[in-house]
């Protein structure tokens, strides 16, 4: 919803006399011409930090170089090992592949963990989008310096919220985004309460 499409709002604490601003209007009013709260108090939720999935790349590169050297050592002739035992020759020729295998395994593990963090980054992005949508619908009363959400602001059947002090505004945005009123509860049902 744009500012023009948002439902009319009167502060639950002081009524229409205080005059309501949207959170975006108050945040973008850097000079204070609208009479809203300081922009820092009503800032939008910060976006999540980008997740780079480069973990393990260096391990793969170093392990690949060591593996190439190990294969070269394995295939090249070694006249100095002619009189050596079979175990010594095998250790000398295959020994370069062991650190390469270890580094490649570490690189694989780091890439696997990096992929898990990238998935968590997508979840954080979804949370940020929900929080921003709740923030967009907030109203700020110029009279009593509180925040509130008018009826219907967060969906059909959403009842008007009570006034929230601006100190609690960021936490209220997070709470409404994570547990919107009227949403089914995700709390586990105990075995005692089941039929």
C-alpha cells in the first residue's frame, strides 16, 4: 500500500488531534518540517548482511595444486628410487597426494557449511521483508509521540493496535512481523492437552 492507499488513522491515545505520520514519512523528514519524531527513532529494519558463499575456495585451489603436483610425481620416473623397497617408493610417490586429499576434504566441508549459511541468509531476507512490510504500515502520532497500527493495516481482520512508546517501536515491529495477530500459533502442543 502506498501512503495514499493506507487506511485513515487516528491515534488510540489522543485521537485525531495529534495527527499521524507514516513511519516512512517520519523517517524521510530529515529537517523535521512535519513535526515527527527524530528519524533515528523510527528507522526501518536494517537489511541482513550479505552472505558470501566463497568458503572453501582457497582450500580447493591449494588442494588441487598439491594434487596436480602429486600426480606429476606419481607419473614421473624416479631413478633414485631403483634400489629402494616397494613401501618406500610408494610412500615417496603417493605422499604428495595425502595433503592434497586432506585440503580437498576441508574445502568440501567448508563449501557444505557455506551452503548452509546461504540458506540461512535467505531466511533472514524473508524476515527482513516481513519486518519492513510491518514498518511501512506503522503510524506515528505527533501529539503523544507514540506508534500504532490502524485497523486493517496488517491484513483483513487486524484490529487497531494500542499505542506503543517510540522506545519499543523497533521491538514491536519485529514482534508483529514474527507473530502477527490472528496467525495460528506455532507453539508445540503438549501430550497432556491432546485428545
